[in-house]
C-alpha cells in the first residue's frame, strides 16, 4: 500500500505565561492510502494539537513552535506555501470536529455553504451543477427531505443531522484523507453508532484514508485497521487492531481497554478508570510519562523514556516492562495491581 501521510518526529510547544509547554513530544506514524487509523488517548494527550499542526491551524510562532516533518503525498506540509495549503485544506484533506458549528456558518443556509465549498475549490463549476452535487451529497449522508433541508440554517438541524451536514460538506471535494477529531463525542450512543456506520460506508465507497481521533477505544474498535495509542504527547503503542485487542502490550492501552463502557455488565462493575491523571505538560517526569500511574513501573521507568520495541511487523510499543506486561496479559492478570499479581 502506498503511504499517504507520514509524520516524523513531530514536536509542538506552546509559549504560555507559565513558560513553554510541550504538547506533542516526538510523534511518528504513517497512514496508507485508503486505510483507517484510530488515534486514541485520554483528553490532553496531544491528539488534536497533532492534527491542527498537520492542517497548519496552530497559532503562528512564537505562540507555537512546530518541528519535524509532515509529509502528505511527499509534500512537507510544514514547509508548504499558503497557496498549497489552501488547496489541500477542504480539498485533498478534510477535517470534521466534535462540534460541527466550528465549520458551519450559523448565518448562512446549509445549501449555500455546500455550494460555496465546491466553488472555492473549483471556481469554474456552474452554480447549477454545484447545487445538484451538494444536494446529492446531502442525500448520500442520510438527510431526509434534502431539498427542503438545503434552504435551512444549521440551528434547524439536530446534533446528529448537523454532524451529517458537516460530513457532506467535507466529502464534496473527494478528499484522500479525512481527519475526524472526536466526531461522535457530543452525540448519544445510538446516533454515534449511526454516524460511525456512515463513515465506514463512505470509506469503503470512496477509498479515502481516515484518521479517527477519539478518547474512547471502543469507538475505533470496529472502525480502524490500525490503532495508535497516545499519552502525554507521545506514542505508547501502535498496532494492527487485531493484535492490539488480542495482545495489548502497554499498561496504558490495557487501562484504556478496561475503561471501554460495558453495557453487558451489571451497573456496579461497568466503569473502570485508570487511577491518577496525566502529568502537567510543563512538569513532565523525565522517564515514561505514564510511570506514575502504572502498576508495572520500575525504577528505570521513572528515569528514562523507553525505546521502541518491535513485537511484529505491525506492532510496536514503548515500555520497559513489556515482557512482564505480555506475560500478565497471557495469564489473564493484566488488570490486577502489582501486589495482586505477586501473590
Ligand atoms: N494554544 C495552546 N496553548 C497552550 N497549550 C495548549 C494549546 N492548545 C493545546 N494546548 C495543550 O496541549 C495539550 C494537548 O491538547 P490536545 O491536543 O487538545 O489534547 P487531546 O486532543 O488529546 O485531548 C493540552 O494539555 C492542552 O492544554
Ligand atoms: Mg482533542
């Protein structure tokens, strides 16, 4: 498969009143054309900042400092001209967010916005053709009575329908890459499942690559072929979905798995959350950022960040205790505390 997106040693630091904070601390990953990659991590892991860097939507220096490489089809987006970026954004790369109102204009009819989206990227397109294509797209994303909806304003749509409008708008120009940043987080469970189904169908139909970003590992489980687990601005584990769910090899991944809501379990046993909270970015410990919350942590973990361990061609992990973790997973004891495992 051809590589569409390649991120190399990406770092993002912000200048704040309390000094510099490093939000993204050396991320690497690749996304093949047509592939769905899940990017997972608790809130504050640097998922959104990574993607804003990719779209060049961060505040300009000195407020933010971005280093590394973001190669999209061979072009380094960090060095691209304003013109190239304008063509790529909303064209070859599209982005949808948790809140559709960040992309929709509340004062313009939905149809007008869709037509504009087409004409910005293809000024020669006739209004009539743009209208027909926009309408067809609204129908494709499952909006009933599309012709009537075309004339309505964003606030006249429910949350789920508004998310569909944004998806329609973003797909109009046939992107090769769709970045979906928590697209279903604000929606209730039923609507969430419908939107994910829609994205899955559209992906199969159009062969676009999707980067699906979420704090909920359950959301990517049925969607992504690969999963990247991020914590405190770093990659903890990356793997094919199958290997990740069969043999999770980072204690943080295991914690995220145990936090997936389980409607099948009785109320009291359902919700696990990883004890503790992510480190402050301006006071990140020198070693593995997860060490203070990790039941497998040893002295070394607090002193030095672990190197990458390759477990297979499609599975890598950054953990000093990886052998212990995998042994515990194999023994079905990964969810226990260190004391419980020792017994
Ligand atoms: N403009 C900014 N200035 C300073 N800090 C920021 C800015 N944007 C994001 N951050 C910080 O970067 C960290 C990562 O944020 P984010 O990428 O939004 O996390 P996620 O999307 O994984 O929840 C957070 O601690 C956030 O407070
Ligand atoms: Mg985010």
